[in-house]
C-alpha cells in the first residue's frame, strides 16, 4: 500500500544505514554550501580591497604623468598593469563619463550614460545629485555572469591640478573645450571649483575564484558521498554482526524450542542482547527440567496407578490365604502348625509390602495445598460423631481461633485425625474424654496439634516398635492400633512434621503433632 | 457410691451375657469375590462364643433382594461391586432400613476413603486383606456398642 508499509520489510541494518547516509549527505551539503558562499564573498571582498588599493596606487603613480599630460606614458602604464592578478582592463574616465585612457584601445573616447552603474555609485540617477551620505557611496560593481568585479576610484581635484603650469601645453586647448568655463582665459586646466575630476576604473576577473570554488564544491560533494557510503557500510555490517546475528540466533532458538529441541543452547552474546540470549538459555534449561520432572511424575503416576490396581486385586486372594492359614494352624497337629504359621506370617508380610509400596507411590502423587488444620479436625470430628462407639465419648475441642495455613494434603491429614480418634475410642470402650487442641508457636513457625484421651493407654511394645522404625512390617501382629499409628506417623513425616506419643497404660495417651507453617 | 456402682454392675452383667450366652447373629456378606465370602465364613465360624448365621451373595442385586426378604443383624459389603457399586448399595440399604449396621470392605487403595464410607452411614471400613482377628474385632465392636446403647 503505502511506502512505510513496504519499508517495513527492509531489514533494520539496511534501514539504519540508509538513514545515516542521508543524514550525513544532508548535513555535509548544508555545511559545504554555507562555507562555499562565505568563501566566495570573502574572496570578492579581498579582490575589492586589493583593486581599490591598486586604483589608489595607479592614481599616485600616474598623477605626475597626468599633470604633465603625457598621454602615451599613461596608456603604456595602463597596458602594463593589465594581465596581472586577473586585471582585465584599466580605464581612466573624466567626470563627464568620457573614457580618456584605457588599456583597451577600442574603449577610448566612448561616452558612458548617466544611468551607468559607474555614475550611480555616487550620483542619484535623476538630477546628477550626489548621494546624501558618503557612507552609501558604492565604489564597485559585480557582474556575476561575466565573473567580473569593477572598482572605481574618484580622482579628486587638487591644488596642483588647477595651478600647474604643466597643463599649459598645446594639447590643453582640446581639453578646455570640454570643460565648462566662465569665459576666463586662465592657465588652469581644471576648474578649482570642481571636486572630482574623473575616476580610475579597474576591471578584475573572478573567473579563477569561480573555478576554484567549483573545484572545491565538486571535491566536497565527492568527499560527502564517500563519507556517507563508508558510514552506511560500516553501520550496516556492525548492526548485522552486533544485532542481526544474535537476533537470528534467538529466532532460530525459539523455532527449535517450538519443535521440541531443548538441548541445544544459543551462543552467548554481550550487552543487552547477551542478557537476552542468557535468559533464553536459562528458560530453555528450566523448560528441560520441568519437562523431565513432568515425564518423571507421569511415570510415577502410571506406576502408582498400576501398584494401586495390583494391590486391589491381590487383596482378595491374600485375604483367603491369611484367613485359611490361620484356621489351619489352629486345628492342625503340632508338626503342621509351624508350616501353616510360616504361610500366615509370609502372607502378612506381603500385605505390609503392598501397603508400603502404595504409601510411597501415593506420597509422590500427592497434591499439597494450603490447608487449614482446624477445618480438617472439625471434619474428622463431625464424621466420628455419627459412629455409635463415640456415644459415650466427649470430644473437647480447644482449637486456636485463627491458625495459619500449612501446605498439606487434607485427605491424608483427615485420615490421621480419624485414626487417632478411632484409636482413642477403642481404648475407651466405657466412655471418656478426648481433648483436641491446636496451638501456633510463632517463634519457630510450628503448629502444634495435641490429641489426648483418658483411655487405657497404648501397650509398651507397640510404642517401642513404632519408635524403632517407621516400617510397619514389624507390626505383623494383628493389632490394628499399631498399624494405624504407624500410618499416622508416616503421613506426618510425609508433611515434614514430627509425631510423638506419650502413653502410660491405664492413664491415657497424649499425641503431639508438630507441623511446619508455610513461610 | 450408689451412683458409681450402677454402671459398673450393668457393665459386668453385659460382659457376662456376652461371654456366656451362645448368641445367634445373622450376617449378610455381599462380595463379588468368592474367596472373600469363603474367608468370612471360615473366620466367623471359628468363633466359639458366638454363633454366626452367614448368608452370602455375589451380586448387588441379589444382596438387595435378600435384605428385603429377611432380617439381618449386620451386612458386610464390598465397596467395589460390579454393576451397582458398593456406595450405591449402601445408600439403598440405608434407605430401606436405616438401622441395619453395615461394615464396608475394601482393598487398601487410593479408591477407599474412610470419610466417604462413614458419611454415607456405614459403621466402619475394613481394609482387605484382613485377618481373622481383625474381622472378629470389627464385628464384635458393632455388637458391643449396640448392647451398650440398647
């Protein structure tokens, strides 16, 4: 459509180098034009001054010749001056505008009109009057087309001019005729009332200056073009290497990443673009890590799912093995009992192995979220309140009003609290009190959860086994309490918390759970 | 003094009744796996104190039919039943007769959720594979609680 639209497709290095070239040409053009004009003016000024001085010199030199009216000598002298320093012609005119002497023979005795610039420099055009102020006298004329500068110098009347006897020669009479006299026959050649007798004119050529200036101009144009070209080329290549290349690398990098190749790094650069390439590489690395973590967790998820399926399927036949071996070991003879007990123990071991595997895979798959422990505890209490074996049990809820959230899996915590409540209820078949309290300790960022009951307490052997290891395979006896406590401890440790039990048979149990609060 | 003695005496009487009387408890076991039904039979029949009359059913539909036609003291119900699932069967039984205690059976897995089962009205959840003692303890707990409340 428009030109700017088309320009958008030109790459940045070309655009900037063209722009720079144009700026250089424009600046240098303006600068050279201004300086050329100044140079020309200065040269003409110098010529004017020089020729003015020359006029004065000529006047002084020729004054004597003029007084003595040596015409040939004057003409010869004028011819001698011509040709030096661009002087084309030298003329001497009288005040009436008649060319009396000239280096050019054809000019002599030509009359110039009043409108001629030689006259208008000093005189007003109309009535032959002098220009009001001497300041405005113009003693030069410039002819730009012919490359000429004309300079005039008035020859003022002097005492010697109208008193000199020199003018009394025969030639004088012809001059007298041209002069308006008041009829008095005197020896004076010129009238004493006259201020200006005539003027000397020098015609100087400025051709040489013009050609010099022309030469300088073309040189300047050439230099400007060369500088602009060099600057453009330099800019073009430096932008290509400093910007184009890293950008190209980045573009290629993003394309590669889009295709899924995350292993190849782009070469590191410097300055801002270097920072960009560095952060690009960093991003790529993080993507790679995230990707591998994702793959890893997907693997774990499928393993977990498989383990879950297997555990579920195994549970049915294993129930048969356990129950039937128990039955056999009870009814059989002494020699067989040992064998059946081996089957029973090993079946229980399989059960523990499967449960452990599931706990581990579950741990990897668990989602931890900001959780309010009080809410979870209240939920667990609301569930057990429906159970018939909690009808004689009073649950005293002493939860701190506002506890900070912790990063946890609420489902698992729920399982812990339910287990603890059920264990307590089992130790208080005749009723009792369960105290539950939460307390946030700000100093060490810990949330304490305390469960205490007034039950029978937990047998010493279970406590010992529990503290010895977290492997519940050791608790292969049929006590559900032991297994439940092991599961609870396991879950709390999954949350990087601590689980401790204080229990004396007959005087109740107190369980302290410490969980870390999110920073 | 008197006040303290009354519940104590009642408790002793209760224990005596539990221990001495040969009780008959009717149990319905619903599970699609034959081995689980056999194991339940084997485990509970080995009890010397209590006489359990056990009826078994391999499908949810048959189980629900049996409940409508007879009176049971306890239902053992598998959570992962094909067709109508365990939770759905639990809800239907509770709708029909809320007072029947139900113990759910489930494999140790992420699928089994204790709170899910309890909130739908079941008394307890027994994880498979279970031992004879575990099954007996769960069942006897139900009737202990039943007695003390009744």
